[in-house]
C-alpha cells in the first residue's frame, strides 16, 4: 500500500476489458462444443470433437470449431465432425443435444461468475488492502499455531522444563522430610518477641502480667 502511494498507477485502458470479454466469449463457445460432445457421449457414440483438419489450416481448434457453431445451436450433433465419426453410429438427437448444451452453459456461467467475484475481491478496486486473508490469519493465529508455540507462550505450563507442584523441604536432625504446600501452610507463624533482646522480652512479659 505504501508503494502504491509513492508511484503513479498506470491508468486502465481498453486492453484489460477487451481481454476479459474475449476470454469469457471463448469459454461460452467452448461450452457449446463440450455440450455437443457430452450429448454424443451420453448417446453411446463416444467422445466427439470438431475436425481440426477441416478448413484452410490445421490446428488443435481448426475452422470447424467456429463454423459448426450454428449447426450445434440448432441441435445438429454432427456439425463439424469428421466423416468417420459421423458414420460410426447414431449421434445424439436435437433434444438431448439442447439439454446437454444448457447444462454445460450453466456450468460455464457459474465458473465465470465465481472467477469474477474472486478476481474483484483479490485485485479489484474495492479490495481490502493491508488485511490478511482468512487462511493467513488461521495459519498465524489459529489453534494449531497456538498449540505449536505453547511452550514459548506459556513455558510454565507447556515448556519442556515445566516444574510439578512445588514442595517445601525441611532439613532436620533426623533426616530430610518432604512436605506439601498445604502442610507447610499449617506451620505456626513467627512468634511475638522472637529475636528480641532478653531484657525487652522480660519487660514485655511483666507488663502483660499486670
């Protein structure tokens, strides 16, 4: 975001909208050919595709890919196919062809709409700048990340050297005795007059007797 403030953005011209329109148009045309091929596949003929050798030049698409569109739209499932594929069996009828065309075109429209929404949210003018995505936030602040760094965040609870319940040890003449914190809390507190001079303790006791 700071880098965009320091430079002048290149203004959008017609190249990007034209490119998007051409890509969407080609996807719709390819959906028509896929629908016709799907119809022939359902009819039992097998997968068919327009003859790439038809026309003035040979290519993976060929001119039959474009010239057969009018026949495919009218329900002719043999338009643009090679003669060998047409003679192999009975091709799909108009009703089956139209049904498969509708299905494939709906799928194409759904995919194009999803791509458009994704591109606008990711690179569009109204996108959130400087914000992490949900996947990035989950990777950095999710439960898996917190469990992974638990020994660093709370070393007293999840560290390698986390101590058990502390104990109070008392060393006596008879040996060393381990006491729990509860037992240590039951010991009497410091007595009044402890570590005082003898004459102060004697004087305090005399005053209390009076």
